[in-house]
């Protein structure tokens, strides 16, 4: 399998959400791990999709593909295992009369001003009362949030969800920590900022203003698009009748990030998770791309020549790894990817395309060519490989980026992001 290092997508930033940060609806809650709308545009054009063709994204995150696909009049199916991200994805697909939404803002504002004791005040590191030397939210922020949340309880679904999305966004705007890769990093001046009710209310009203603006200027038609909450491996097995023309997705990278932990504050804020046992149960449903959960050991290991060469080198370096379970994690990850690719192949129309945005990885100085391995797995389960197209080489840390490591020979592994492009039918020769 060969990487196309001079692909048309190289250095396009298609794997980032930078161009969509201020886009209608997407800006309601921005997740930096999302990719660009332009990538969907390119995939639609190259896959010859028209509006009758269904799009699917089994790892839809904050809803880039369900939203962009629906805006382009396609019935789009998203699957997301994280309840908070599924909530965000679903909210971006909602349509509500702006005037209906606006009439509830004073009600929620009243709740914010009145405040209410939060169940999170003494829980873990959520507030000072939890007993930690650092805490995520000042008590005034948590109580303002809870007061506003309670006022939404009896409202109709579209308005309730949109108001709650703005409340969560305002809470995170007033969080003493900011997301940085796989964890929250405390602001340098978090104590002196003394974030409280006035800042929370300001952020809530600002967020409500552009939600209302987008509902008016960028209305969305309901065309059968859906976002399912659950494990993609299980949902794909259950939904037998969802044939698709295009799958554009980006599964969790093989970078040891536990996204149930990354979005832990939001999960507790929306009350999807209320205790640690539920968080552990959620981890069990995630793709095996991290070592923060104890899963059954993988059973398969026949993932092609690239995998076979890599896994032996990795096993030989176990003693210098920060976690000796990493080789098992890598094997389990590709077993899960094979599961997803197999189920997608069964639901693919004859001319379907699958584009998967992925990053390579490195542990103990051993490069893991994730893109090439996935391409070989795709061939094994019935896909045809059109191309493995380089998007960019990676230089710093983050969800899309792992710290570069020196390999056993002292040379630097250049990690990269690529698109693995697969087709159900024959691959036409390219000029």
C-alpha cells in the first residue's frame, strides 16, 4: 500500500474545523476535533452524489457531517457514542421559530439571576466545595447554570435543547480550565478572574443571540437526517436498512485520548452522567483507542502486511512503553476498525464511497501507519482502495496530533493525517 504524498488535499486544512468556526449552526458549539465543510463538498463531488443519496458518519462527533449533509439536502445518518456530543449534533439539526425561542430567554435569564444549588458543588473537582486545591467552576457559575437549566424543564423539545446548548456553552466559557488535548488545562489567571454570574449571563445571552440569528438566516429542512446515540459497532449492526452512497467519517485517532474524560464536565452538566460508575460504563462503549478502560483482549490479528511488520516491532519495545498494554490496545483498535469497515461494506450501495480521515501514530519510537493498515483491512473485507491521500504532516500536540517520537534508529517519525479513500465498486484508472 502506497501513500499519495502529493494528493490534491495536501496542506488544505480539510482535517480541521478552522473554516467552520463562524459558520451558521456549527458555531453554536465548536469542537476543535471536527473537520471542514469543504471536505464534504469534495467528497460529494468526487463520489457523484446527488440529493437523493444518503450520507453516513458513524463517528459524527459534534455533527459536522449531519449538519453539512442536511444543509445540502441529503438525508444524513450520524452515530455518536458520547451523549454530550450526540446532544450537540442533534441540536444543530433543530429548527425552531426564532420568536418562539426568544420568548423563553427572559424566563431562563430569571432562573440564572435567581440561581439554584447545583448537585455538582461537592462532586470531585467541579467546585471549591469538593475539597480540591483547584476546581473547574466557581460556585456562582454552577448555581447560575442550574437555575437556568431548571427553567427549561417544562419547555417543548426544540426550544429546550437550544436553550440548554447555550447554557452549557456559557458554563464552559466560564470554566476555570480550557480543553488542551486529552485534558483540561487551568487558565493561568483562573483565580483572579473570579468568573461568576455576570459573566455567565453575558455568555448565555451572546450565544442565544447567534442561535436565534442562525435560525432565521440559515433555516434547516427536516429531511430524515438523524443522529443515533450509541456504539457505532452496535448501531450499524442493528440498522440493517440504511444503505448509503457516501460515508465520510473520522474515527477516534490511535492516540490514547479518552473522550469520555475530555468531555467529562459537559457530560455531567447535561446530566447524561451523574456518577463515576456511569462514566466507566460509557468508556466500555468507546472504540478501543485508549487504555483507560479494561476491555476483553482482541482475538484477531490478521490485518495485513503493514500491521504484521509494525506489531512485532512494537512488541519488542514493550519494556520502554509508558503503558505495557499499548500493543494490545493497538491490536484491539484495528479489530474495532475492521468491524466497522465490514458492517459499512454490507450497507454500501454498488457505487458507494468511503472516506476516512485518520492520523498515524507512534509509541516507543515505533511508527504505526494507521492509514495504510486501514486501507489493507478495507481490501480484506471487500472494499477497493482508490487512494491513501496525505492531508498534512503534523507538528504539535492535540487530538489530531501526537508528539513526534524518535524511532529505534534515532530518526524522527513524521506523523501525518490522511484520507483513506475506499470504493464498493471498481476503481477507475486516474490520469
